[in-house]
C-alpha cells in the first residue's frame, strides 16, 4: 500500500507516543509535553507517514541557528524559522517495526530535504542511538567528537553532515 507523508500536527500526539513505544527502549522515551513543544516549533520540518489510516512513522526535525542540539525529553526548543536557520537537527525518526525496510524513513527524510532546499542551512546533525550509526552513514552522516546533548547515555553517537 502507498505511503503518504504529511506535516505532523499536535493532534497526532497519540499516534506519535504509540509509535515511540514500539521503536525505542524505555530509557529513550520522551513525554507528551516534550513532543508537543517540538511539533509546535517545527511546522515545516516534522512529518508523519501513513499507510492507509495508520501512522507508521514520524520524523521530528528542528531548524536552529547553532549546532548545540537538544537534551532528551526537553520542552525547551530554541528553533528559528527555517529561512533564518543555519543548522538542521534531526531530533527523532521512528518507523513501526511492521513497516520497516519499505523506505518509510527515506520518504520522511526526502520531505525534509525538500523543506531545507533553498535555505541557508549548511550543517545537519543528530544523535544516533540504538545502533543506527550505519543507517546514518549510508545517508552521508559522519561521527563527530563534539559533545553530546544530555540524557542519551554512553552508547549514543553525535553525527554531522555538511
Ligand atoms: C532507523 C529506522 C527509522 C529506519 O526505518 P526504515 O523505514 O526501516 O528505513 P528505510 O526502509 O527507509 O531504510 C532501510 C535501510 O536502512 C537500513 N537500516 C535500518 N536500520 C539500520 C541500522 N540500525 N543500521 C544500519 N542500517 C540500517 C536497512 O538495512 C535498509 O538498508 P537498504 O536500503 O540498504 O536495504 C527504523 O529502523 C527505526 O524506527 N528504528 C528504531 C528507532 C531508531 O532507533 N531511530 C534512529 C534514532 S537516531
């Protein structure tokens, strides 16, 4: 069945929380307030993916001025409008285990690429967790030795793409 990608809204919060639980270990779970703040702060850079009526994936990305990153589970979200931003921070991408390997993550990332096109953003960054480093390397990201935001634990890896 076709995958449809659309902007994410605060009204999708229940689906986001349900998907988060299927995709992350307990120590990475963020609360509803933290998601609601990030979704509100990123109207043009966060997306959901639907297969029929079911949300099967989401991507939350934030346009920032600097590469300071966000602590896990924070509602303090220092975004700037995308036309003023220099940095794209991919905060979270998750796909339901039953829909993995179908290109859902790449559909979501493609929409983000389209949103960034034409902006002054010259640096992308993210915190890779749960062994996803290889996934990001295939998509052009490299490991960075810059300090990680708080809360991600010893196995997390900061990754950049210029
Ligand atoms: C990572 C994730 C979003 C990928 O979603 P997906 O929709 O299955 O990805 P796609 O179908 O677009 O791409 C799949 C490709 O990525 C590869 N891939 C997926 N997870 C990977 C991993 N952990 N390490 C290396 N490669 C990985 C697949 O092997 C496949 O490769 P191929 O295209 O060469 O066959 C999904 O596995 C997920 O939700 N994981 C749990 C949440 C998570 O850890 N997110 C990353 C946080 S930084």
